[in-house]
C-alpha cells in the first residue's frame, strides 16, 4: 500500500514537472513564431520602400530632364501618407561636375525663395581634388524640415561619398546608416534612416563598372521613420506586452568631432524608465537578424511569460499530476492488457510490412513503365519533328522556291521597261528570301539536318550557332574518333547539349563555355562547363523547372550516367556518359534511308 502511494506521488510529481515544462516550451515556440512574423513584416515594409525607390529611379531614367514640378506630381500620385506612412521625405540628387555647381546653386536658391525659405549661407563651389558632386535638387514633401536639405552635397561627407560611389558602380541599393533624430508631436524622438538607388541615363549600356560610371546621372533617396515602420509591423502581434529593441550592429564612420551615437535604433517600450521592469527569469526572449541594404540589425523581442499563458495553462499541470496519480493505481492491471496488445501490434506490423513491400514492388514496376512511356513519347516526339520538318521542306519550301523563280523571272523581264513593276517584283523576291530563311530556321529548330552528318558535326554546328546568337565565347574540344551512334542516341545527346546551352544563356551569366566530347573505351562522355555564377540553392528542385529533369531523364533512357556540380566561383559543370555498345549504329553513315531529312534547295 505504501509502495503504491509513493509510486503514485512520484508519477504525479513527474507529470506535473513535465507538463509545466511542455507548456513553457510551447509558449517559447509560439513567441518565437510571432517574433518571426513581425520580422517578416518589417522585411516586407523595407521591400515596399525599395519598390518606391525603383519607381522614382524609373521616372528619372525615362526623363532625365524631369523638373521639380514633375517630381512633385509624381510624389503626390504615390499618396505616401496613406500608402507608405513611414516615408518621411523623398529626394533626387543630381550628379554634376565643378563647372555646373554655379548653375545648380542658383536654381536651388531660386526655388528656396519661391518656398519662402532662407537661402543657405554657403554657396556651392568646387573643392580641390574633387571632380564630381551629388547635389540634392528636388525634395518632397516641401516643408521647412525637408527643404533644409535642398542643395546639400551628398559627397561632402567622405563616408556617404563612398556608399554613393559603391551603389553607382554596383547598381544596387545602399544606406549609409546615418540617423536623423526627429521630435514628433507625441512620444519619444524617432530615428530617420535613408535609402538610395542610382539612376542611369537611358539608352546606354550599364553592364560594366566603366559603363555605369559613364551613364550615371544621379541618385534617388527616401527617408523613413523607424518608429512608424516598426510600430506598423508590431500592430499585428497577437498578444499585448511585447517589447522590441532594434539595434544596428554595424558602425558608422564618424567625422572629426562627432560623438558616437547609440547603437539602439528603436525601442518600443519608451516608458521602460518609469515602468517596473520584470525579472529576467520572468521574460521570454527572441533575437533575430534583419538585413537592411548590406547592414545588419538585431531585433530583440521580449515579453513576460504569463502573457503567453492561457487560463487553462495555469491549471493543466495540476490536472496532469492528478491524472498521473490515479492512473498509477491501475498500472498493474493495464500491464497485462498492454502485453497482449503488443503481441497483436507486432503481428499487425508484420502484415503491414508485407503489404508495404508489395506496394514498393508495384511502385517500382509502375515507375519503370512510366520511364518506358517517357522514352516512347520522346521517340514519337522526335519522329514527329522529323516528319513535320520533311513535310515543310517537301511542300512549303519547294513551293517557295518555285514562287521565287517566277518572281525573279518577272523582275528580270520588267527591268528597264517597267520600273515600278520591276521594283515591286524585286521586293517580292526579297520577301520570299526572308520567308525561305524563316522556313529554314523552323526546320532547323524542329530537327537540324546536320544531325544526319553525325553527332560530331551536329555538336560543332550547335556550338557555333550558340556563340553567334549569344556572343558567349565557346570552345569545343573533341577527339579524332568517329562516333557511330544510332539516330535516337545522337538526337538525345544533341538535345541535352541544346538544353544545357540554353540554361547557360538564361541563368549562368557566363562569358565562356567549354564543351568536351570524348570516347573512352566503350563510353562516350560529353562535358559542358561554364564560368558563370553557379546554381542557386534549391534551384534544381524548383517547381516548374524541368530543364535538368529532362536532361537526367534522357540520360536514364539511354542507360547512361549524369552528374552536375556547381559553385559561385567555379561555375556549373554537367557531365553525361553514354555506353556505346547499346547504341552503336550499323554503319558510320546515316542509320537508315527512312531517317534522312536533307534540304538541298533551301539549306
């Protein structure tokens, strides 16, 4: 009796502690989830501000000579008080040389007089050793607080000059991290931060740093209030009492004589100095990182533990202890039942294992049938391409050739006697030539006739055509061995090369591609290597992306092997190996006369 009582109390106590720990862990997990939601909300607001910057840059990119009125009308259309309440000011800074400073200074002073603002005491003048200046020429909304920045030289401060130049050379967003303290009508001071985006002249290339420097005409920027932005993100927090402290982890270089500002950008609990502070043990905390234009912020969320508990959570550990104490008394009786249930469960598990193995066998068989169906569908598709190409050549191409001959006869006969008719006939001949070239391109897209000359010739033609179309330098390295492959294998390898080169053109940002085609013993290996940016994590399994999946499936159909390696510094390398014994053709020439598709009349 005493042993049972002690055992019951022990189990009840253990359940109480375990339940209390589970409730606390659940509260911590829910709080971290809420903190991540707030973090995502802050990221989304920063993203919306970057979209506003892109729109402003688009205005001056489309019209570099946009006036102050044009800029004001554009800002009014954005309706920032309603759509972007956190934005404090929007401006455009023009890049000028030393000879343009006097005109810019005069224009700024003229517009300040129009606004009834005092003119700046110091005029813009050239500084020895500097050949570029970035002057704020437009500022909206036009009020005394914002117009005070009109005519400001952003490059006067060395640190801001370096950030503006970096953004110009990299065509990227930037933020200096400098803060402006503003006293609102109510509440504590709030920090104003700025973001900038370079603007380039339209119609000129900006692919290199030198081209971007030559096309650079200025920069657009916005200033936004941290308190307004973060308060809006915290409005959706599910519970009350949360505190958020936002800290800038990156230092800002100071000018001589400047004091180091506090690293804290924002504190939601601005009354913390007069309110009682909970003990550290009574708080839940979560620290998350926020990236702001190459700067790192730390968001420290905290909340009293009791704010995350429900009324049921306070009583649940005691209920669990009571249930554990009562259930222990029935433990011995349940033991026999559990033993019997265990034996039944083992038998059921064995039956389920047999069914699972049978299902796996059926699934493997189904996958094999699907693979065979895919191979058959691919073969039918290539056959249809070949048939359509042949019919286009036999019907449309021949008719076009006959029509061209008739038009040329008409043009020759009207030369010298019927000038206008001769010109119309000549134009018709030229139009027919364009149509013939289009037909030739369609036929080559369906199935290049160079495939009938062998895999090596087809690869050489595809590499040359890719280099001509994209401007990417291509190098083809192949051995002197003549590869005797059946038409299906040669076509599949050609399509694999096509898809790989298309991926390079669309995604790799490469300037050079190397293709190796070699035969080792009874294996034919094709390697495609580029010097691009490599594959992004998760891009291979991205939904809707079937390029690499198609390549791998073609290789599996041929019974070969496929591998891909990628890195940001090494580019992407695709290696395909096919066994020759299973795909050798009967002769070194075309596999069969029925498979020939030649186009002598329009090739």
